[in-house]
C-alpha cells in the first residue's frame, strides 16, 4: 500500500510538470501574437481540464496516503 501511495504522489508530480511544460509551450507560441488574435476557447477548456485532473490527483494521492497510514497503524503482527 505504501508503494501505491508513492506512485500516486509521483503521478501528481508528473501532472504538475506536464502542465507547466504545456503552459510554457502555449505561452511561447502565443506570446508573439498577444492582442492581435483572440484566444481560442480550446485553451480555456484544456486549462480547466488540467486543473481538474490535478485536483483529482491530489485528492486521490491524499486519500491513498491516509489509507496506507491507517492500515499500517492497525496492522498487527501475526502470531504463529
């Protein structure tokens, strides 16, 4: 369960890194034409979906971590 929690936080970190990279790429290509063309609506949809995915990932990561901590705290050694 601890490995699942670690994997969940790694996935959350990857979503953050990929989101920053995508935002920087969009800015690089859009910055020269700022105020000359209207912003496409798809950028706002993509940004909203990215923030929603990040929020969901944070929630799942926190829930898995709490579950792992509770299961480890209640784990009793087996007697033979």
